[in-house]
C-alpha cells in the first residue's frame, strides 16, 4: 500500500492553490501566509521525498506559515502608529 494522501506533494500544492484563491476572495494577507506554507511543504515533499506522519507535516506547515505571515506583515504593514484616514467622500 502506498503513502497516505497527506504525504503526497500534489495534495499540498492543491491546498496552496485553494488557499491562494481564498486570499483573492478575502484579502488581508491571512490566507496568503497559509498558501505559502502549504506550497513550501509541497516543495519539501517533492524534492526530498521524505515520508513523515501527519503531525510532523502539520508542524512544518504551521511553522512555515507563521514565518511567511510574519514576513508578509513586515512587508505590507503600515509604519508603526500610522492609521489610514479618509478626508473626502467617494461621491465628492
């Protein structure tokens, strides 16, 4: 019998694609970090061919997603203390 479905690289790649689509529908760089994490797990499984259990894969996914989210937050966040304000109406 072959490897479980979660240790197959294309499952993680499909998950990354699905999360990226969800990010387009619900912007905010939340799902993009998860998509990057899933894509990284997919690349790790594709390149190394390692066979680990689901808990270890989820731990790797969580760690990589957190790192991706922190990097995205640093890149796209407003400078400390700044708030976006609007001084005109869209109908003006």
